[in-house]
């Protein structure tokens, strides 16, 4: 399903978008909250510098906002429409969902953002 070379593979696994041979993060587990944003400086295989320019990942905040809005709307629809919860219960479900998915959305937004600018290169790191 996740073929090497596809953007989806890099986005969902958090691997280097250029060579897809290693994780961009120093700790692969997003549930270790102290290390959720700690990234390697560059890829050890292809040499891609992850922080393309100073404050590069500030742009990922906009992606994170969009993802959180989508998750919030989905949580509302599931709780209000499918489980027939009240409005207040639905908003509590939104808050709980956003808090629980926070580390995953945070990493996913960074993965999406860097993949907007860097494409897969099958020859990367083969020098």
C-alpha cells in the first residue's frame, strides 16, 4: 500500500521526503511528548537538511490548524449525528479528540509541510 517513492509513504511514516530511508525524527514514537518535535538536523543517507530555512516549520502551523479543524468537524459529526449526543457532549468529544490526537496531528502537519517542498529522488544518497 505504501510504496517507497510515494508522498503518502513519507507523510505517514515521517521518513525523509527525498530518499525515504530514515525517520526525520530522533524519536519515532510521537507519544513521547518530550521528544515529539525533536528532529534530526539532516538525513544521514541523502544529506537533506530538514530545516530548509530558518523557522521553516512555522508554516506547518497553518497545516496543523487545517488538520485540527478537520478532526474537530469529524468528531462533531460522529458524536452528534451517529451517537446522537447533545451539543455540549459533542463539544466535549471534540476537545477530548483534539487533545488525544495532538501529537499525531503535530507530526503529520510537519510531514505534510516538508513534503510540499521536497520530492522523492530515487538516486538520492547513492553517491
